[in-house]
C-alpha cells in the first residue's frame, strides 16, 4: 500500500512537473483496458480494507499483502503495475479518461450491489 500511496503522490507531484511528460513506454506495459480493471479492483480492495482495519499500521500491512496477492492472481508483478501506472499518469488526458472509466465501473458495481443485497 505504501507503494500505491507513493505512486498516488507521484501523480500529484507530476501535475506540477513537466519533465515527466516524456516517459518512455515500458516494455511490459499493461494494456489500458486491463489496467482500468486492475485499478477498479484495487480501489474496491482498498475500500474494504479501510473499513475492516482501523489502525493505520495494520491497514498498510494488509493492503500491501492483499495488493501483492491480487496482482499475483492476475500474473502481474508489482513493478509491472507500478511502471504501467506511472506511464499512464504521465499521459494526463488518457489517464483522466481511464479514471472516468474506473468511476463508471465502481458506480455499476454499486448499483449491482444495491439490487442484490
């Protein structure tokens, strides 16, 4: 989770740093559609862990382990996820569209959960 937060902070800082706009495409870039699914699932996972674990220390440990385990089930390394995440965040318009799709996915999941409690 620390890495996830670190990447999030990088995104924030990146908006002020023009040097990151020219990032090279990683060799093992996760395709955009798959990345959107991963980001959606990671946010759902994080939300569940936040509501389950109230202490910050426990939350970070569980989120880190759970995130790693989730990526392993998808046959994706942490480095590949991080490199892809950083690359997509360097493409501001593309990343914004991806985030819009993530939000749309979360809304659909929320509606489905409300229909089938």
